[in-house]
């Protein structure tokens, strides 16, 4: 019974609070009473706190001031870039060049391995020992030499390392306030509307520039884009 009442209050708490507030306001205006309307107002506040207490505890009040400043600064930003492409505008050109060269090399090796695999399957007897599902699983590396596969893995490791270096540089600039980011916060598999990310949150989040995501300390943002703070 208690659980039923608790669930009922939880589901209808906002409406109960609104009704109590309206009744209290009506009594205050018509009957010129003060005490009873204040009691109803306290109950309305109590129902609201009961319903949204978990969200209130999670809200970062300290980040509110930073969010306001970042929101004001973002008004003058004309171009927003994904973190992957933003690195080309805001990070060390040498690291960006190394990342791009590694990515291009990965694509080149991948195409070689796929071509070699296709030729091996088309050759007489090349696909006799493979079922259709086995052939799909074997792509893209079957048919390519073991050395080329090792080359691919080495270049991939270099690409991932440079991406990490670029992500760290972007994060430092976001913490310093030179760059401003916005994204879609997610919570409990629910994605909310896009909003500016307060500076302080970059001190506890890690940026994944390849996925345009950031997470840490229970925070998670997707669809992140980055812009440069306008110079005054």
C-alpha cells in the first residue's frame, strides 16, 4: 500500500504541486489570507523536491556560471567542427599530418588486402574450402600476406596514438576556454537536446575525436562539435 501511494505521488507530483500553488494563490488573492497559502506553497515545494530530488543532486550548480559565459561566447562562433576535423584547425599541424598520413596508409593497405582476397576467392579452387559465411568473415585480411596485416596493425596503432594526442590537446584548450564545445547529453539511454558543455566538465571527461563523444564521472555527450572562442 505504501509503495502504491509513493508511486502515485511520484507520477503526479508535478500536477499536485501546480494545483496546490494555484489554490494557495487563489486563497491569497480572494480571502487575503497568508498562513494557509504559505502552507500550501510549502507542500507544493515539498512535492516538487520529492519528485526531482535525484535530478537536483546531479545538477552541477558550480558549472552554471561557466555555462552562462560559454553560452554568451558561443554566440559569435560561425563555424563548428567535429573533433576529428577540428584538430586540423586548432591542433599541432605536425601531429595532424602524421595522423592523416597514417589514416591514408591504412586505407591503402586495406584496399590491397581486399583486392588480394578477391583475387584469391576468384582463383580456381580458391573458394572451394570456404562457405559463404566463412568468406565474409575472412574479409578483408584473408588472401593478404601476413606482413601486410602486420603493417596495417602498426599503422592503425600510430593513427590511434596521434588521435589520442590530438584529443588531449583539444581537451586542454577546452579547459582553458580557448575553444568551446557543444553536444547532446545522454542519460539512461535518453538523448537530450544539444547544449553548450561547461568548461569544468572537460576536467573530468575524456574526448574521443573519432566518435565525437566524451564521457567521465557519469557524464556522456555525443555529437560533439567544437568552435573557437571569438577574439575581442
